[in-house]
C-alpha cells in the first residue's frame, strides 16, 4: 500500500478498478458476493481474479513447449531435456503442499494470507523465463538454462496454490463450480495463445516468447492489486474457521483422501494422453503431423466449450454426480479407442469424449474447495497439485512402458493403441473413489437462485 501512496497515478488506476466506473454507460462494482446473492454480483471480481490464470497458463505453456527447443540447442541429450521439463511433476509433489498449507496459517485477511506467496513466486517465474530465453546469449550455458527451469517451477508452485485459494476465500461455496468454468476458459486461452504464437515469436528472436510470457505474468499479477482494497461485507464470512494440517486432511478426512486418489488417476490419464497423442497419430496411424495438430485443435475447442457447460451442470446437478457421469463417459471412450486402427472412427467419437474430459478438467478444484474445512483452502489447493504431480510423473512412464511391452500385440499401430486402455482404465477406476463422496449442495443452491 505504501507503493500506491507514493505513486498517485497508480493509486487512481487501482481506485478505478476497485470502486468501479460510472462513465459512458459502464456500471460495475468490485465486491465480494455473499451467499444467496446472484452470480452477476461476482462477475467483476471473477474477471479480475481470473487474469493471473491466463498469465500463468501462457507462461508454463511457453516454457514446456518451447523450452525444449532452446535446451536442445545447448545439449544433444533428449533424455536430459525430457527429465528437466518433466521434473515439473517432482516440484508439484513438494512445493504446493508447503505454500498452500502455510498460506492458510498466516493471520489477517485472505489477501494478507495469500499475497506473500504470490509476490514471492512471481519474480521467480519472471526470472526463470528471462534466463531461459537469454541462455543462448551467455556463452550457450546449459547449466544456466537448467537453473532457469528450476527457478521457474519453484516460483510457479509457490504462486499457484495460494492464488487459487483466493477463489475459495472470496466466493460462496455455491459459486465454486461456475467460477472454475471461467478460470478454465482463461487457462485454455493462455495455452492456445502460447501454442499458436510461440513458434512464430521464437523464429523472430529466441528470447521473445519468454520475454512476453514474463510480461504477461507481471501484468496479470498486478491485476490482483485491487483485491487489497476489497472488503468482505458478508456476515461472519470466515466462520467457522478451521485450519488443519495436511496430515489431518489425509489421515482423518476420508473424502479428501478419495478426492486425492481420483485426481491422481485423472491426471495420470491426461498426462499420458498429452505425451503420446501426437505419436499415436503420426507413428501409430501413419498420418501427418498437421493432422495430429488438427486432432489437438478439436480437443482444444471441446475444452473451451466444456468449461462453461461443466459449471452449469454442476450448479444444476452437483459436482460429484457430474464428475461420476463424465468419468464413465470419458473412461469408456478412451478404452474403446483401442479397437480402431484408422483415424475416422476416432474422429467421430472424439468431440463427445473430449467434452467429457473437459468437464473433468474443470471441476476438480471446485470439488477440493467444497470438501476442505473452511480456512484450509490453501492446503486443499496444495493437495490437488500434489495428487496431480503423482499423475504427471507416472502417466507418461506407464504409457511408454506399455507401448514397448505390447508392440507386437498391437503391431498395426506399432504398439501405440495400447495407450487407450492404459489411460482409460484409471479414469474408470476413479469411480471407486467418487462413490465415497457425498453429493455437495450445489444443486440445492441452484434451485434457490
């Protein structure tokens, strides 16, 4: 706040973002919605709160997609590059649990508890991106590039869980599902922009996509500053407040354990699919890389379409029932993919299966927050990233081993068709965990609105 007092122009911008704008027909007010108020009250807050999701998605997509291009100019070992980029899963196993849980334990308002981790993580993210982009300019140092990736992931997982916990801090529980829909759309937009523009920017100047990603993180993080001035006018907004340790959450809360197990299986499937879908189309079916890109584009469109649909379905029927149906459709569709050895049948079923998958990608965060004790949302966000890390690490390994082991049994696709049951069966297995979860109250809340 001292910075704002010393810079009047900056303070005026923050005031306008916080207090709203009444000129030229624009009328909005940044405020914390209370339980029972219409969702429209939350929209200005959600628009502002969601911007860092775009910045972070753009940044991590640039690093994981185009970082290997930079690294391979500094080393000939693809295995080392793969281990370095794939090390994201290892970071997700440790840092989110620390940052999320510690952010619950700090005193003060939601912003006072979460912002220290956001402000600690953002400079590390920016530093990692800039160092990686310019690593070829400093004598072509692979060590510098490796340090840049390390610094980036540390900053990313310091920042992300406490930032995500702000959603649970500032919104009524009945808004969680629809709020995650808007966040999923911004995440998809960040990913899409990185994939579409990153290659062109890299061809112009190697540091350019990384520098733009760093600027995106800075700009979208600054968008959170007005939250420092937002007051929660809801009666007893944080009561009952119960900060619990991660050990208590895992060993004494059966529903959170079930969520962690289900989320690990979903991320196992998603990670295995992302790592091998292009190889399946190109090496398994003998089609072009451009066609593989078209398949990915269909999935991306389904992801954007599925995000708002997920929120509305969850509001109407509840998060848990919607996830159960989506897991059944998505898992079955993946397993059935083992039978075709041509692309046409897959393209017919792909939009429907991808839509179910998009719903599954959108709702887990809302489910984690609805299961967590009030006041422990940071730990819940950390638990989600921890379980995600397990899947990210194990999914590609399992698919790769299966392709090698069953190469002769699935010779028509060079073994790659075995990918489908390997990633589909875990999704179906997640139904065993979802059976342990009681439906939440979103449907009832929807009926009263």
